[in-house]
C-alpha cells in the first residue's frame, strides 16, 4: 500500500507529464485526489431507486464567447442525462468483450430551480471577471474561482447543489477538473470546465476533441468518486478500486482503433473515465455505478432528491408561443389543459413575472408597461411531474 504522501507525489508527477503532453495532445482532465481514495465493499444497492441531483452553473466570463447561452447549458444537461441513463442494451459500439459490463447509472440531473434563499432561479449564474488568472489560481490554499472575496464566486451549499464552474482554462493543465468527495468541504466543492468543453457544441474546430459534452460526464464520475482506470500510473499498480474494469498501465488519447493491451489484458479505453476523445467514450461498468452509489451514500448523502421538477414531456411539449408587441400568448393544443405554474425570467435569470398554479389552455404573459424590451426571455412551465423551458424572443 502506498502512503497518501507518495500517492500525491506520483499524481503530481503524472500531472506534470500531462500538462507537458498538452503541447502535442489535448488532455481532458486534471482531477487529482489529495488523499488515498477509499475502497468500498458493495452491498445490495437498489438500482431502481433513481436519484435526482440539482446543478447550478457558475459561468465566469470575460467576453461573449465565454458567456455561454442557456441553450448550451440545457444541451449539456441533456447529454448528462442521456449518458447516465443509457440502457445497457445500447451497446453496439462497445467492443464485444465489454458489452455485458455496461450499466446505466440511475441518476437524473436538473438545473436548480430554487436558490439557497428559497427564490426561483434558472440555475445558471453569470459573472464577468476581470482577471483570467483566477481560473486556476490558489491564494492561501484556496481556489480563487470558488471564492467571491478572491474574484470568483462562492459555491452554493454543496450538500444540496452540484456546483459546476465554467471559465476559460487556457492557463490550466486541462479543460476539466473535479473535486473528489473526500477532498471537498463547504467552501470548495464541485466541477470546473473550460467553456469550450461544455455541452454538445459539435464544433470540430476549436472545441474538438471534447465537443460532445462528455467532459462533464467524466468529471461527474470523479465528483461521485470514480478514478481513472490507470490511476495515472504506468506500472500497472494503479487501481481504480473497481472490480470489473481491467487493470490499465497507461492512459489513451485520441481514439485508438482495435484492441489495446496493457497489464496482460485488453484495455477498456472507451470507458467514460478514460482520457480518450469524446467520440470514443461508451460506457460505465456495473462496478463503477455501484462505487458511485456507495460514495454518494457515504460522502454526499443529502445531495439527491433536490430536483423538485422532473422531466420534460407530456402535454407541455405541445405548448407554443406568440408575441404581439405587449404580451406573450402561450397556448396548448386546442381543448387540452396543462396544470402548471409559469415563471418568466429575463436572459440574466431575473424573475419578472409568475402565474399561479392552474389549469391552462392558454395563458397571457402581460407586460404592465409598454411591451417587453427587445431580447430573449424564458418561460419556465412546471408542475410536480414535468418541466419545460420555453425560449421567448422579442425582436
Ligand atoms: Zn479525469
């Protein structure tokens, strides 16, 4: 057993090697555990019990390219939910030898709808920053990014919210990083992403190869206690503490073709906890899902069930909108009724107007003044089963 101190030295050595490699090959992740990661022996976990987690995005930007629109964040949420809930049967791209190991993780993610003070929120916060150096700076042992007094933004209560920070990480070793649950505290917890790695941008230029939204999937794995399969070691002594992932003596970049071997076995380089490109990654294993469930139970026990609003769908999907210069008309299919509350936000996330819970066939969102100023607005339509956010535009 290596000592914790030894592990940190080894990891920091690996990190140096990773940042050096960045010159030739982009490296996804800079997560590093400060202490020896804990091992778990798994009990009978109830896999049918879906857990819901609320995310808050802190977007710290210098210019408009870094100030990601809500649509990118909502798209990222979709990727996260699709990947974690992907049924084991969708496995045609996974090498046959690993197909039976794939497991969905019964987690659902939503944007926070209530802030720590009990007020409605879009779950997406924007803050202009003057100093790009705060992305990776530490002052007195604290991450500047996660501290309002150091130029960043304090996380929301991390026992209730998953805090995701989005910033330009050009000066950091890698686009993604997560704080392991055993290293987290009330002041520092969450995930940090480079703005280019957020969401399904599909951009094959500056955002490639991390352009399909999988950096957050990988970092969420760390946030729930998963490790790299190689544990950043090259001598096959690295152990990710999961039984059904093969030992791996190296990390993979790009997307290798065909089988790859190390440590006497075929490597699972297409695992979400690999450093390979977004278009290469295909699965979490049952062992990894069990480890995440155990870590959540032990380290993040109050985090689940923070999504009062569940999934899109149902009659909400039929609602359309029109603007006539003074109000918006939201209308469903003729004769249908949607039982909902409606909140109207401006593009900064400020709540402008609310409609009480009722059964609506159509709903007017009136402006008491002379029409809404030109711009983008969001109507959040929700009840205890469904949520839909409509983007409303007044040109
Ligand atoms: Zn990683």
